[in-house]
RNA sequence: GUGAGCGUAGCUCAAUCUGGCAGAGCGCCGGACUGUGGAUCCGGUUGUUGGGGGUUCAAUUCCCCUCGCUCACCCCA
């Protein structure tokens, strides 16, 4: 049997209503904040990702699906900020009047070992806002996400915020941090000692060594003045919007391009297994320029649809009502097909049994597909010019003149 | 990339520890009911025990290899 590739899943019809609900809520909410949809290719030049996400990150180093295509290295997108920024530059969207706010929905690819809430093909909904340097946008994005979550009835989460500094203050802080780690290195786990060089900020987040780490300097205490003002402004706006949040000075994003504001919506319900990040994002003020565009600042986030579904509670959507046309003998079958087409003209979903199927079997089938109404047409009905109509929930059946069959059956 | 657990009927799982005819429930098909579903009863159907090799008179069971799935680490949405 040919099976789907590891970490890639079919989304079966049963699950589709949930996906549509999430996507629709996102479109409605984001568009109410003047975000517009953008669709970019799944395949991009590998260089786009190595230059934006960062060459030394796990994503670029070992998780991308990369191959040669006519002497060019191309990769399937592991995230979509880089693609949107490329489009912004390529189409000179930054020159347009009005807000440059975009959202996207689509599959992303990372070649990791799959586990709960993590797949090799997964789906993200994300937004990017360009050209606005002030902290108000940062807070507005959080507000917008809270509205989106509220719309979906998701509650078991917390908002975590941090500032990662900028090109002025971060390098100095990283050096300071490295030095501090060096001093306590002996008490740290193997991973942390490795991370001191590869990704010092990550050390702060280590689950094994929290006790030893309490004395390390925090980025929030080492911000330059502009970064500090931005961070304070951001938090003041959150308070103004009455959004509860947790200060997470150890929150680090895994992508190199982030500056200043970084945030995360984390599930606190345990529904995501060991993954708890529902959504992550932040500001990336240097990225557009880095990729060859003008000095345009940006901020954005992405959320994982599969993870959102895990966090979703509540009853599944009700199935849409359907009708079934049962029949006897070829004569009845012909009439049944006609009736079914008339009902479809009225917008009703209708199934017709194969010709000459036993009536009993037809009713069984009607029951199985969840038909709310069954119409019966046989020689007797044709002779009398009527159709029998059975309500499958109550079991009641009545005789209706053929010409009166409008979509009057109960929903 | 590393570690652990699990692969038995369409589905959920027994039997594996202690080797001895591969089972149950659900589903499906049919009948009781020849023009009426769901409930009940009766009957029937369902297998490369993931694959390969080894030990043994005998392997679903024990051993080795391999593939797959799941969870966790790493990292992230």
C-alpha cells in the first residue's frame, strides 16, 4: 500500500469544517484590521531563507527540503515571512499608498521528526505589517489575535512578551551573556555548554538548568534607550487594551531576523503535548533591507493550524441536512432522478440510489448518510401523481402531490 | 539526528509474560420483515499476526535485522 510520506497527513472531509471555521475567522478578523491576503510560492530560492532566517539556525541547517533545479538551489518554504518580504520588494509594494498589511494561509515544510502538534507539512496562518515603527502596531497585533482566539472560543492560553533588542544593544548583551555563562559553565548541562557558542540566548530557556541560570543577565535589563522606550510603549498599549500578558524575559525566537518585540501565545491546557506554542511572532526591523529592499520595518506572526485545532474545544459542527430519493423499478428510478435534479435546483443536497436497489437497502443507505428526509417514488405513486415524503427523525410519512414538492421539508 | 513504547480482521483490542488449532466486540452482508432506516434476535464474512532471517518437533509468542506508527529530546507554529 502506498502511504502518505512521514509527517504528512490527509485532511479528511470529516475535519474540513474545523479548518474552514478557523480560516474563515482569520479572514474576517484580519480583514477587519485592513490586512489583505497574499499568496506566494511554496518553492523559493534557498538563499532567501538562509539570508533571512539565518544560516546557523536549525531550520536552515537541517530542516529544509532543498534540491537543485536548473543549477539553482531551491527550497520548500519552512515559514512565510521571507516569501512575503521578497514579494514586497519584488513588486515594490512598499511604494503603494495605504497600509502595507498582509495575511496568508498555507502549507509550510520542515523535515523534523514528527510528534504531537508537529508535522513535516503543516499549515500556518500569518500576518505581516510593514512600515510602521511605533509600538502601537505591536500591541494592535496582539489585540487582533485575542479577538481571533475569542471568535474561535479558545481560552486556555497566555500571552508572553519580550524584547530582543536591536543591532545596537543586542550584540553587547550577547557578549555579556556569554561571559556570564562561561563563569558558571561547570554547573550547566551538556546542551547548554554547546549552546553558549551556537545560540547563547537559548541557554536562558533550558529546562534542565533553571536554578543555575537565575543569576544570568536578562536582555530586558540591557536594552538601549530607544529599545526600552519601544518596549515600555508596547506594554503600555497592552495595558490600555486590557490584555493580560506575562513578561517572558527568557522568550527567544528561533529565527535570526527578529528585533525588539517578540511574543508568543502559549497553550496552558496541555492539549498540545510537549509543544505549547500556538503562535509566535515579533518585529523584524532590518529584514527588508537585508533582503535587498529599502529600510522598511516590519512585524508579523504565524500560528499553526494543526495546533490550533488541538487547542479547540467544544462540539463539532452540525452536519448539513441532506435528502435521499428512494425508488422502485426503473420507472420510479427515472422519476427519482428528475426529482433529485429539481431539489438540487433549490440548493438541496440530494442522493439517489442505484437503480433497482432494494427499497430496504435504500433506506439503510439513507440512514447511513444522515438523510433528514427520504422521498419515495414507485409505480403506485406515479399512477396517483404523488410522492411519499418521510421525515427520518420522527419517522412520520405523508403523501404529497408531485407538483407540491418544493424544498419544504424540515431542515 | 538521539531515545523509548507499540505494530494481530475494515476499526478497537485479546492471546505474547510461561512457545502448542489466531479470538472477541464493533462494522459489513443476509435473514426474521417480498414497498420503508435506526431497536432486537438469528446466521454469514473478515488475517502474509508490518517485512526478512534465526532458535525450535512447533513461533503472534523467544533472538537479530529492517520498515512503519506514536511519544519524548533537540528545535519550533
